[in-house]
């Protein structure tokens, strides 16, 4: 199955990485299978087994198609399907069509992708501002519900934690402690370790102001009041 090394040790290393937020590169000690392209030597080695490997490969629950993809790359007769129509469509697009139609699939994909991008951009560009373009193009946006701190009037993003991915990737808030209340808001940066995350700003219904010159607890009744008055809004932190 291509599982080498010590999989038990590797699993422990992965679990430790999840707890600490420190990523482990290649815990199994070798590259992932899909990063390897079979060459002519591999195919000759496979052919040397004769009739034992001349049968067809059948994967009736193929999911995204990893097994049929590898079978096709080795030149084997392959059949695959999945109950989920989305998975079945992915199998067509990544296994069947490229094998049968070659580069024509890529040409058609690029055409459809360009049309789709133009359509999407026309509808969502207003929601993803590019304040520093063309020198800097923003690809990452974080949206959060916000309220105004009743003490310092800063815009408080609400989240119980700032974790973005199991790997430990998350958010560190950067409060802008301006004198003008309208400019008191939080920007953010993406960090890789749990220890670098900012603390959550809401728990048990109560919020906590993240601005270091305030830092007060905002009672849950005040949070509800702002929400009911339509003052809790979703804002983009870029």
C-alpha cells in the first residue's frame, strides 16, 4: 500500500503537532505517493509480473479517485465509481477525461475557468477591497461579527478562538489604538503556532475588549443589546 517507515510513530508525531501547533514535515519520512510520477522503468517492472497483474482494477467506492488515478498512471485497465455524484464527477475530470482526451481537457478547463472568474469577480469584488493595490494584492480576508466597546468605542471582533486550521494556523489580532473612536479597529496577521494566537474575545456570552489600553469585560447584556439594535455587524478585517 506504499506505507513505509513506522506509521505508529508518525501518527504520534502528527498528534503532537496538533497539540503544540508546531508542524512536522514528512512525519512518515518519505514523500507522498501522488508526488511521484511512474517512469518507464516502473512500468517494465510491473509488466515483469506477467499475468498476475493483467487483470482490471475495480474500485466501486473510489471517492475522489486516488486509486483509479494511480492505476491509470500505471497503464492498467481501470473501472471506478462512487455513490456521491460530486465524487463521481471529480473522477471523470481527473481520471477519465484526461486519459481519453489529453490536453484538450486543459484547454477547455482554462476557457471555462476564465469565464467563471470574470463572472465571480463582477459579483464579489466590492466585498474584497484591495487597499494597497497594485503594490500589494490581498488574498486573505477574515470576516467577524463586531460590536463597539462601550468603554473605549473600539470595534471588537467576536470569536471564541482564532484558530483557522488543525495544523495550528490561526490569527493574531493587531489592535489599532487610535484616539479617534472611528479608527479604533483590529487588523490581523496569520501565524503558524497556537502559542501565537490572540485570546478569544467572547465566552459565556460576555465579550472582552482586545485593545490594550482598555481590555475591559463587556457584559453579555450589552452584547445582546447591540445585536438586537442592529449594531452587531459583520466586518472585514484585512
